[in-house]
C-alpha cells in the first residue's frame, strides 16, 4: 500500500529488454534505499513493483508483459525519470489517500494551463471509465494522490501546487504524455456495486 505522496523522482539507469519482459534499474535519491530489501515494494509512476536487486542506491525491478502494456512504464528509455514512493509502514502518516499501486488504465495530457502562480492540467480518458471520476474526489496519477477539480465529457482537470510540480514529473509533462491512473478504490467499488444492482433490477 502507498499514500500517494511521491518522495521524489528516480533516474532510469539501465533497461534489459527481452520478449514481453524487461528488467530495469533506477537510481533512488540518497537515503531512500536505507533498509531496503529484495522483495520490498516501491511505487514507480504509481505502479507497485517488487525489488529484485539492491546495490547501494541502484534498485532493479522485473516488469511483466501486462505491466508493460497497461502502464506508461513500457514507454520509458534510459535517462528518463519516474515518480517513486516506498511502501507505507504501519503507523505512518497518510498524507494522501490509500493507494494499492494497481494501475487501472492510462490517461492522456490534453491541455496544460499555466498562470503566474498556478498550473492546471486537463487529462482525457476513455468515456466508459469517466464514471469513476468524481468532482472533488481522489485519483492517483503517476503515483500522486490528487484531487479532481473539474469534469467535462471525456476529460477532467487537476490543479497543481508549485511543490508538486517541483518534486514530481508533472512539472515536466507535455501535451500528449501518457499518465498512469489508479481510481479511488472506494469510488470504484460503489459505482460497480450500483451498476450490478441496477442491472439485476432490469432482468
């Protein structure tokens, strides 16, 4: 489990590509690898990955075909960065909201609106998944716990504070970028339950 409070960005150092599989190595920020062991979980752009090797600040992960296909991790190249967060510990502070690290889909950066002190980003997504997007509700985007500000037919807006832009990839995103999405689990459960009940009533 994760909180959605990204701890920083890690550089992708090396990728070993195989058929429908790859191993990649990132360089964590100083101190982030302290006490880290093989088998631990780290969120990479919101995707929960299992640590397979630790050498100082260099940490490796194996990515299966489904992960490469469903998330934006399959589009990465050496020298690029990912948002990272180590898994939450029992009794730790939850600054965002509970996140599983299981990516549901991806959204596309549709529009970036910048003013002197603010930045808003519009994201577009498949219409059939917009039912999980609620105004003022939570959403996980590339591992960041964020609040939805406004909704249109096939897109939604999120407002970013300067600190989030500085410490995450969102300060570097451009129109067309593909973003990992994790819906709020409670919202998804409620929507799916209501749909099932209504479907049964129509039988």
